[in-house]
């Protein structure tokens, strides 16, 4: 089953690739690697999940925010490759979680993205990862993710 079919089966839709919010490229390709810039939880042009985990947002909010960030990153991957059959593997995912004092479940938040990637890509979706708690993120969002993806030569 293709990644697109799995997305439909999960009731998910890839958004249009989001435009950068500052002076950077959404993706840089070098050789067979795509470096996807940090993606935030934006849906249909609207910011979602503003604030801090362990403050005004729950763990489940964070998981959903991370999934949304991953979908935005994947929309850029598809734009760069044309389709997901060219993805060899998700190499690395880094998640940044805006955390209230005492919140220590950053890995569980970023699992929202990690589990989605494995659901969609199987073993090709298993990746190295970091989950980092931070004080603030751009535009007040709760989660930001960046990703490194290995693709076929092209």
C-alpha cells in the first residue's frame, strides 16, 4: 500500500507545502538527502496549538501538534520528490517542544510524529531522533519539527 493510500486510510490529508515564515528555504537537497526546515503546526494557513505543554496545553495536544508538523514536513518532501516512492528512509527527526516548568514528556510529544512516520513508511520510517524542551518557539507554537530524509538519486 502506498503512503498516499495509508494517509487516506488514516483519514489524513497532506496540506499544501507551507511557505517559510522568515528568510530560509523549506528544503535543501544535497546528494540523496533532503534537509527539511523546521515545520510548525499550521493547518490551512492557521496556526494551531499555541502555548506550552504542561501549561495551557495537554500531552494529547502536543501529540496532535507533532503529527501536524510531520504532515507539513511530508508535504515538502512530496513537493521535492514528486511522490513518496522515492523516499528511501526517514533518517532523523528533531522535535522542539515549548515546555512549561516541570514538563518532562517531550519524547511522548514527539512520538506523535515518530509513530505517524512508521505507520506511513514502515521500516523506512524508523529514524534517529531528538526531543528537546525549549522555553519558546516561533510565533508562539507549542511544537516545531525538522527532518532529514534520504531519497533516490534524482
